[in-house]
C-alpha cells in the first residue's frame, strides 16, 4: 500500500485545495474553513491511496503527473481566467479521479467507511524499528482511526463547516464523473435486500 508515500503529497495537497476552493467552508482565516479543509484532506487522502495503491503507482504519478483540474474546473464552473498565471500552477497536480472519489466519500458515509476500511486493511503492520514518518494506525475494535475521524464521524462543528463540502446534490456533478469505478473497486455496486442504496435513504 502506498500509504503516506511522499510521492503522493503534491497530488493530495492540490486535490484538497481544489475541493476546499470549490466548496468553501468560510473565509480562509476562519475555523470553519480549517475544519472543512481537514475533512476534504482526509477524503482526498483515502481516495489517493485507493487510486495509487502501491509505492510504484505513487512514484509513476509523480513522474507523469495526474492530469490537472481542467475538466473539474469546467464541471464546477470555477475555471480560472488564466490557467497559466502565476499562482495557478498547483492546478496541474490536481487528480480528477481522486477529487471525484473524494467527493463520493464526503457525500456518502457508508462509502467512506468502506474506503477507509479498504486502505487500512492493506497498511503493513508496524515494524519495531522507528520510521522517519508516521504510518496509519489500524482501527481498534469499536473505535475509529484517528487519521480519518472527521471524515467518518464528523461532529456538529465539522458538519456545519462542511455544509457545502458534504452536500450530495452540490457534489454530484463531480462525484458522478468516476463514481461507478469507485463502487466497483469497493464492491459497493449492490446492497443486500432491505438496505438503502449507498448515498440514499429508504422511502418511508
């Protein structure tokens, strides 16, 4: 599992920045903005680990580049006036699939749980020797992995801050771009009889 590979850092940072700008939680110097961005980062991190599941995958995307945000910008109506202007270079590191999958995770708690469980299941067991960077900790029985708590169990402040970021209807133009691939990857295309579809409630 790629896990916290530094090769994915530019992709995660840029994709998080794109989501935080497209679905802002408040002004950039507010607590709400920070809480919203943290949730976006956790969703993007899970999505990136799912998309690039090995160290080789992470290294290759660092070399070839993830494709950029052009189609996402068009879908969200947030195209820059000049994509080549100073300060817009980060857009080249946005990964369209990662952003779309992150939007799916943010809009659907059940899918977010499946995604987190999938990436944590593949994280190697910790070794006795200390490592230069922290590795994710496996989930304890009955608990949540602290790295993804705001994604999986947002509290009232988190939800208020991420009202736009977690709104299924607002996210749908982005989430729908690559949702089918994520559902297939997580074996979430179908649900048992009697359960609501992912992302929806049962009709009363």
